[in-house]
């Protein structure tokens, strides 16, 4: 009888799945605070906007309503202010419903997300704001900001690229440089095709970036096409775009130009981009290739064999007496051979094109 | 003013009894106390005031005509907590009822009206129900009543009325029988507590005073269940260090002809009174409504 009673006792005292669940719930309460930070009401005056945040509201941070009349961007600023005023009205009526995100930085708080809510609260005459106080500067803060911001329709291509570059630099600084477009897709939560498009644009020639920053190229599709073009085509296209910028409206023609590429061509370009990006991965700041390395070998015999095959026997005979065991000498020979071969082939192609 | 919500998803675990005990005890300790009955069944209301019969209502009761009622008024003379969820509070004001207990007033429930509250469109629930009680309790007009303590008794559910009570509270206590069904009910309450705090600033956290093992019996299933809860570090911190046993005297004081009417009027040696005092004292101390270093009263010494 005693034995039976005690075994029942043990059975009832063994935590059931319900008890395990309760335990998990209460454990996660502690984890909530670790992971998500705590909510605090903090003074707006102590919030420092992040200087590297991808989204750039150009309004004055101290007094958003102050727009200089002579500002060349006055129209854009006024539009920003109008949309901020709407938010300010709702803040006056209901307060800020979603907390902003900050982390401590010295005596101030650095903003992670919620720039518009901060400025709108200032407009609404508030002195404090509800904030999620993160325990430290979150890892991948750039990626978070980008994810928060990239959906915004009023973000320009240049803004997005600025944010993306910040993400790449951040990951590199953290020792996890992004090597491929697929990594980018994973980090910022984009579809793979979208990530490939941006990846290609990021690695486009500097003149494409200058055109984007200058507002000559404004859409992903055009930028993507430019990034995939050869040097001559690109220079030509950019020149037309610049002219189009003067004569308003021809930007659309250029976009059509990009659209004219067939689906197959797009797919091919994408596939080749993929190969290129998979191969050259050392530096994020890359340019389109201007030459093709023909590989390396440690064995002079291989170089000698290649040269003997490339050159007619009489020309190869000229190198017969060289020191084929000296790597420097052999390198020079290979360089000469390749250089002559290139001149010869290019001359042949040009001759053929002219005729 | 401090606000305490007594909640448990499972029915019959002693929410109303605990609300009642804490209210009576606080009043006896000189705290001006308001009880709010959010349960459409209106049991708490019936413990403290004589409710009128409402033939039209399945629960059968409604608040009585208020002593301050003036037939010249536009007001129909009845006031319940349901009034704050509609336009009645704005039109007629709010008039808590005096009770037989010292320093204790009550805003009673009203079955049909309370159930109607939960019938608002789901898109309106947040604004019209969930936020409503908190707004009411922080209104300067309400603050002018000068209560020290508000105790909210809730229906056994997780619906909008309970959410409303949780949103309005500073502290939370969960009575729970040490049985499987009741322990299962804890999960929903703890989730609500957690979700509530995810949306509150640190300085306004909803403080979970703990889980009170209630209607406790010295049988293996109850002892084992309590042991299982205490075996988990995460839960242990939230189980109150005292318990209330299942005793018929708690049912007896609910009867209209009961003598005495209050557990606290039983002899100081009565174990039911001692348990009730120990729990209520703990709760009010945790809420900093009575001093922690309170020198022991004669009753306490006798109990010790």
C-alpha cells in the first residue's frame, strides 16, 4: 500500500507537459528582455539620429518645419514635411503606437529605427517618446535599417545602394564579408533575383554609380542593364541618358531599351553574372573585368608546351635557346607571346568587321 | 492608487473569493478600496450588495437603484462597470455603491450589459474595450474618488473584458487549484501577462505577484502538482509562499444568512482566517500598500 501510494506521488510530482510549457513561457519572459530590449519613455532631445542610416530625410532634425526658401530641394522637403505632418497629427491624437528602437551611445540614445516617428513627435510638440531600448548596438543594424526602409516607395535607388554598401561594410567589419548575391538575399531577406540585380549594380563601373548618384539613372532595371553592358555600350548608353536628362522624358526610352532585352538574354546575363560573382570574390569593391587572366602554372614545361602550340615553329625557334628553367624568363616569353597573339587576332577581327 | 487584477482562465479556482478577501482585508486596514466586478455572473457584486432581479437576463441580476438616485434625474439610477464601455458613464457619471464592509465600495457587474460589451466589432475591440478601463481608472474625475486600492475580479476567460482588466492593472494574482485543468489555465494567463509587458515601458510593468495555490487539499494529486510546479526554477519564483486550503467556511460566508459575514470576524485562532490574512497581508505588502516591517499584530502573534 505504501509503495503504491509513493509511486502515485512520484507520478503526480513529475512535471507534465503543461508544467514544462509554463516553465518555457516564464523562461521566455526573461529572454524577451534580453532579445528585444526593454520599453522606456525617453526624452526626444537625447535621441541622436544615425548618421549612416540609409534613409535620408533631408529635413532639419532640430526643427523639421524649417525649410530654407532657397533650398534647391525645397519641393521634395515640403512633400516630406507634409507626410510628416500627417503622422504628427495622429501622434497628437493617439501617441506613438509602435515604439522606436534605440541603443545607448554615451549619454544619448542612437536611433536604430523610427526616424519619421522621432521627427513627427517633435513636430507634434512632444518631449518624450516610447522606445525599445536595445541592450547594445544590435548586430547587423544596417541590415535591419535597410529591411525597414527598402519597402518605402520614397526611397531612391541611390539611397538603397547607400544602405546596401553600409550593410556590406558592416558585415565585412564583423568578419563575415558577403561573398555572393545569394548571401545578400539571405541577409536582407530579398528574393534571389532582386539580390542579383542589386549585386550587379553594386559592382558596376564607377560611371554607372556616378550616374545613379546624379539622378540620371533612377530605376533598378536601367541600372541593372548598364551593369551588364560592355564598356563601349555602357558609355554610349550613359551619354544618351545624360542627353535625355536635359531633354525631359527620354529617360523612358532608355528604360524601354532595357526592357527590350528578351527574357532569355536576361536569364543569360543573370547566369553569367552569377558565375562572375562566384569567381571574383576577394573584394566587394569590384569592377567589370577588362581582361582575362589565362591561368597560372608552377611548371615551366607547361608554359613551354603552350607556347610551342601557339606559335608557328619558325617563331618558336627564336625562343629555343632561352633559359626555360627560369620562371622570370619564361613569364616574359609567355607575356610576349600572348601580347603578339592578341594584336594579331584583334587586327584580324577589325579587318573582318570593316569588310 | 494601485490596481490589482485577479484572473484565471479556468473557472471555479477562487477568483471571486480572493478578490473578496483582499478587498475586505484592505478595508479593515484602513485602505479606501474599490471592487470592480467584470464577471457577467456578478458573484462578487452579490457578496457585497443586494442586487436586483432582472427577469430578462440569464444571469438574473442587475445593480440595485443607487441611494443617490433622484427621480428628477435623466439617470435611471443604476450603475455598473459596463457603463464605462458605452455612453452611459459619459452621460450619467459613475456612482460606486457602498457595501457592508468597512472602507469597501463596489462597481457591480450587470450580466446582460457586460456580455453586450464583448459583442463589439473585433476591429473596435482594442479601442472600445481593451483600452477603456485603463483610460477610465486614470481619468482625473475617477482619481478624485481617492481610492488607495482597486481590485478587479474577472470572468473565467481570455476575452476582451479580461484583456481590459489586465491592461488597467499594476499587479496581477492568479488563484489556481493544484489540478491539471487549473494548471492548464495558467498558460493562457501567463501568456497574456507576457504579451502585456512586451507593450509596456519598464516603469509601468504589470507586476505578477504570483500564483496562489487555492482550495488546497492534502491529497497526492494536489501535493504532486504543487511539487511539479516548484521543481521548475522559472515557475517557482511565481508561486506564492502560502496557500489557502479547501474549507467549507469560505463557502459559508457567501450565504446571505452567514454569521459572521466575514472570514476576518472568525476567532483569531481559526485556520481559515489565518490563511486568508497571511495571503492578503502578503499581497498588500508586495503592492507596498501596507508596510513591510509592520510589527506583528496580536492576531499574528497568536497565529505564530
